[in-house]
C-alpha cells in the first residue's frame, strides 16, 4: 500500500458489516497471519500494524469474534477490487430462470409429440422451468384422462433432466403441469446410469446371440454325424 493512502482507510462497511483495518485496530492482542498465509503469532495490534506498514500493506481484521481476534496482512485495495470484479462476473453469469410453455392437444400425433418433447428437454437442460398444457376442445372434455396420460408420458420421458413439481391439474379447458430442471450433477448421474444400463443390455444381448449361435452350430454338427 502506498504511504500516501495509509491513513485514508480506518473502517470500511461491507455488506452492512464494518471491517476494521490499519490503525482502527486497537486490540491489546491479535493473532497475525501474513500475506501468504503464514502464522506470525500473537502480538499487539500496534506491533502488527508496524509489520504491515513495513511491508507496504494493510492490516485487516478478518475474524473479530475470535479470541484473540485474527488479523491478516494484505493489499486491501487490491482485495476489494478483486472482490468487486468477482461479484460483477457472477452477476453477469447469473441466469434468471424462465418459464417456457409447451401446448398440446389430446389428439397430438407422434411426430408432433416428439418435437414438443425435444423442446421440453432442451428448456430443462438450459435451466428453465417448463409448463406443459393440454387444451381440450368441445367433446374432448369428456376424455380428460387422455390428457392426464399424455402429461404423465411427457414427464416420464423428461425424468433424466427434470422433475414434475405437482400432478397435472385441470383448470377450465386446460390441464397443466410444471416441471423444474434437475441440477447438472443429477443430470450427469442419470446419464451415467443410463449408459451403464445400455451397456449391460448390449452385453446381455451379445451373450444371448453368442449362445444361440453356439447352439445352432452344435445342432448342425449333430445332424452331420447322423
């Protein structure tokens, strides 16, 4: 820290909590940690300040409730700059969850259903919630069970990337359900289990085919001997 700025900071308010730095720290004893994390021992705040000043850095109280309080030597200006930079970057990368709606009719065709399903999976993978609605028209209201089955099928096919928040609910002529995205960890785990299951099924199928081929070959040999 430049000497011209040494007396400019005494207490700094961060997130409604006052951080004591430099000469504002007046404790009779503090535990001092060096810039690189070295334990420098217990000493008076005055002595700790002197060490920080000699290094051209700041003395910052990082654990005021410890006994004795813990202080660290650091470049406080640089620390605040990096904290602000990280907070700005986190805010920039923060994504607001949206609710995407998918609408279907009870008589939707298989191709159209698969297209809607593909979109739903994409929305969930992107971190958005999905509202899936089946709209009933005219006499279709007499067969709301079809809509319920359709939504259940949709949820089942999306279970690797999303979970149904609540069971489908009929409101007027619309039956809807909401799905929320699973965490990336849960998605990766589900994909891993799926691959494992597919590998086991493939191995079982290969073994079954090999056994069948072997049985056929044995049958042919027996027939030749006769």
